[in-house]
């Protein structure tokens, strides 16, 4: 890999992390604005990570945020594979065990974030599992 290519890859990596952080922030703001109570973000549970955990009434909501640099990259919901759902379920179960939190229902939501014309467009998919 030549120097120019390597610089482009590094630059894209930084931009991707910044976009991912902005997408997660936009998702949290969006959900809080709809009355959900934030419990935590970027929660590490063993080898898994939960992007955000919310309370919504008597439900615990595990949120996976998918931020795409362009709508042409496909929707965030399409990126939730069976393996990813297993990881989210495993992380939620372990988090509940470790924290001793009680809830009547665990819900899995996906928030898709895409930059469009300088704004971040948020689409929320409830109860995807």
C-alpha cells in the first residue's frame, strides 16, 4: 500500500468514527425526545457491546445504532444479522444478571442514521427481534 492510499484509509477511519459517534448521539437524542429514559451508552458486557440501553415504560430497550455514510450503503436494519441478534440477546441477558435490574419485557430496537444534505436523518425500528 503506498503512502497516499494509507493516508486515505486512516482518514476514512477517523471520519467513520466521528460519523458513528454523531449517529449514536443523534439516535440517543431522538429516543429521549420520544420519552424514553436513557440508562447507558456503549455498555460493554463481556465481549459484547450494547450501543444504548433505555427504559420505555416497563420495558428495557436494547438499541443497536447503525450509521451509514450514504443511503446507498443499505439500511441499518439489513445489517442486523442473526449473529448480531444473538450477540445483543446474550449481552442483554448478562447485563440484567450483572446489574440485578428487573423488567417485565426486553425489547430490541434498531436506529438507522444517515447524513442527508448536512443533517442526520434518523429512522427507528421498534421490536425487531
